[in-house]
C-alpha cells in the first residue's frame, strides 16, 4: 500500500461490514435447514460428486483462560475430565458421519483437517491421541495435503509439538494478537516472545510445513508505535503466514468484552493506520499480501494459490483452494459444501443430548441458489484479487454482467470519485488505497443488503455466526 490513506476517507467509510467468509452471510441462514435436509445434502454430494475434495473442521470448545477480546464459542475450564468426556461425545458425531458414508459405500476424499476452538492444544496427550484415533475412522492423516491445529502457547510444550508432528499435523497456528505487555494484560492473554521462540527452537519448527501467527489490531492500549514493536518481534520469529484481524468491540453481545474499557481503544484513524503501517512493513520484509487481512512468504501455499488464481476465502480465512468444501464437527462448527451451508448447535449439553439420540446436531443452515453462486464468485474475486473481469463471470454463468448487475454498477461512482476503485465497461479494479475498503465494495453485490442501494454506507454487521455464542461462564463448567 504505497499511498497513505486520508483521515477524511477513513472517517467517511467508518461503518461495519461483513467479512464474507460465506455468501450469503450467516445472518441469512435459518433453522429451516434441519437434520433431515442436512443428511439429504450430504447424500446428494455423495451420489453426484464422489471425489469432491473435502476439508474437516473440528471444533474443540475449551480454553484454560478467558481472553477478553474473544468472539469465538468456547468454555473456560480447568477440569480435563470435562474435555475427556467431550471427546467421547465428539466420537459419536464422527461415528454417525462414518455410518452415513458406509451406507452409501462412499469413501470421502478428505484433503485437509483444521482443529479449531477454543484451544485444541489444551487437550492432554491422551485425549489428543484418542481424537486422532477417531479421525482415522474417516481418513488416514498421513494422506492429507494439510493438517492444522490452533495453539495457545501457554498450554503447549515441545513434547506436545513433537506429538502433533508424529500424528500428522503439518501446520501450527499460534494466537499471538500482540506482544506488548500492557496490551496483553489488558486483553488477558499474556505470553512472551521468549515463550514462542522457545517452543519453535531446537529444530521444532522444522517438523512442520507451516507456522502461522494470528495478530489483532484495534486492541486496548495499542498504538502505531507499540504495534510496530510487535511487528519487529514477529519478523524476528519469522512465521510463514500471518493473519491480521480487526478487533470488534461489542460488549452488549459478548459480555466479557465489557472488561475492556472503551476509552482504551484506539480511535478509527489510529486503528486504520496501525493496519496500514503493518501492511507496509510486512510487504517490505518478504511477505506478500493475501487478500484483505493475510500475509505469507513466497514459499507458502497461499502465494502459489494467488499466482495460480486458486485462492479461496471461507470460514477459516484464506485457503489455497485445494478443498473448499467443509464438513464441520463439534459444537458451533460450520460446514459449507455443494450448495449448502450448515452449523451445529452451540450448547455442549444440547450437542450431547442430540447425539445421544443418534441424530446429527444441526442448528441452522442455508441452501444456496443460482444467484447466490454468481454473487459469491464476484465477492470472492474482489476479496482475493481486488479485481473483477466481467468476461470471466459472463462465460462461467452465461450472463451479461452489465445487465445482470445494472443496479449495483450504478452505485460505483462514489467509490471511483473517492479513489477506491477504477471502473471500466468490462472490469472493476480496486486501488491500493481502496483495498482498505474492499468489503464496502463487496457489500454492493450482496443482494440481502438491497436497502443500502440508496448510495449510503451499509448498516453495521455483527460477526459471522461462527463467531457468536462465546460462553465463558457455561453451566458445563
């Protein structure tokens, strides 16, 4: 981002917006998609797309500590027996899925697995090995293209990391957020750079294909100067891939966020400039920008996917596009495959109760229509490449782009006037400065925001539904 964005432009577009990890977004999904339709969707995929490459997302909803910024679904506990019990319940869901596959003589083509949470690394070695045994009912981990796990540095050791390697894990992702000690205290996630360095030392990181860091901007007490020091530390630690997420302060929805003082949060200009500074620094130090909030070294799969036009954005952020169809397992997990989205129930108690009846724990979902597919492709191109060639969309879906999106295209003029994009008869190209506002451009193609076609900024969004339902005080504990 060679040009510095103006304060005026930052303030003008200071509105919330969807991150489009799915389209339509979770706000449109409903509980009309029940277990029966979910099963039918799976059977339809099995019968019509036998070799469709799949990703498994497995949600482990437990943490040892409450991070005040968190907007994931998790339960805080120090009782490992509860986790052990949960793993046994998770086995029931895996078994039901396996049974469905067996009934249709189907061998799933699982290419990737992502263990998320919560903190999967909080599991004991015994529980983790039990989980791997259950996973092997569906796929041999050694055959996967990628097997990733999210890690909280305070509950992992080098021995655990070696165990992960032995069990087939190829990518580890550390939730860093910020290395500044004052910021860490303010958000309740204290971990020193030395801790991370120690975990990755003595050849440990060579065991894995990739090391990811998750960072967050807009946190309490953050400044451009303080976060610059964090980035210097990150560069020394040299992860292969970095996600830089925007902190969303919504204490009315996530009660624990009330522990963060609004007065301590950077204002919108400071917050935006933290992102701009960070992007520039990563780009100057060997990292390529991937879409709106990821960075990767040239050797990383994401860069290769970007070059080969295979980059995809879904519930887990940007991926290399090998297996964009996801089956979710565990409470609150999400799936999206072959025309359907689905989400499991949040409550561990409800999750356990439904599985006890040999039913899949589906909470809600959505059946995608043909218009959704076209709009999703448009939005994905903008989010991944900041460019949209109308001809590609026209040939892929047999439409006249200018006619199909006639009303939406009328609203591009204000973005052109503000230097956010360039618009021709056959393409849209988002400028370097405009990349900060890509989601605003995407929102124009979101038909479920049709009321915003008055030319005004779109209404505020809450995060996608996979990020709601944090329950640090769950009765399960």
